[in-house]
């Protein structure tokens, strides 16, 4: 079973590399494929930062437009991942948004999706209350810690990808992640 999981990761990495090469060669259909693959993740990332659905839609669109323009103007290195590029641009778009709004950036974690079923309202309510409790605890963390935890646990990015997005070393991200988890556990156990 572990072998199949490893093999699946290798195959996925190969597909990602092929997609990257196609995007690098300015293949529009490859970019559309990358868009389809990552749009929900980028949307969620921006939503955690902005929370206004209309603004999030606009900023998500702007992220992919800027990504396409970046690739057209500068190309993309084969040692980069498309996912990391999208997240880095999304992060910059959010920063620009807050600069333009002259507001302090406030990160909030909200329920990730609509309640899909009315069958078990009590369970959904309990889940929502737990998410709100955790959200409140997350807001007590430094923004750097929140961001690294979100990238790693919600967006499932590797420490290497997070490092590329934040412009830091992979080792620095591992240390920050460790400190963030330690601090978060202390806050939760208060």
C-alpha cells in the first residue's frame, strides 16, 4: 500500500512537471488545465485573507491574470512549481488589495464550505462551533504563524513550496511551523 502511495506521488510529480513545461512554452490549454487544477485552492487561500466573496472572486481572477502575464513576460523556471507561483502571486495580490484599501490585514478562518446536507444539523452546528473556537484561537497567533499553518495544513503545501512563496528557506519554514504548532497547542490548552 505504501508503495502504491509513493508511486502515485511520483506519477503526480511527473504530470505536474509536464504541465509546467507546457505552461512554460505558453500553451494556453495547459494554463487552463493548471487554472482548473488550482483555482479552488487559490480561491480558498484568498478567502481566508479577505472573506468578502465578491472581492475574493475578483482577486482570484486577478491572480490568474497576473500569473498568465508573468509567464508571458518572464517565463517560468522549471525548478519552480506552478502551484507555488499561483500562491506567491495570490499573496501579493492580497497585499496590494489591503494597501489599496488602506486597511490592516486581518486573517480569519471561517467555515470552508456551505453545509451540504440538512440531515444532521446538530453535527454541523457542533462542527461550526468547533471551527469558530479554533478560528478564535488561530487569531491569537502571529500572522506569520497563521499563514504557515494554513499553507501546510489547509492547502497541503510542502515546506519547500511554502519557502518559495514566502521567499524563505525550507529550514526556516520548518522551524516556523514547529514554533507555530507549539504556540497553537499552548493557546488551545489555556
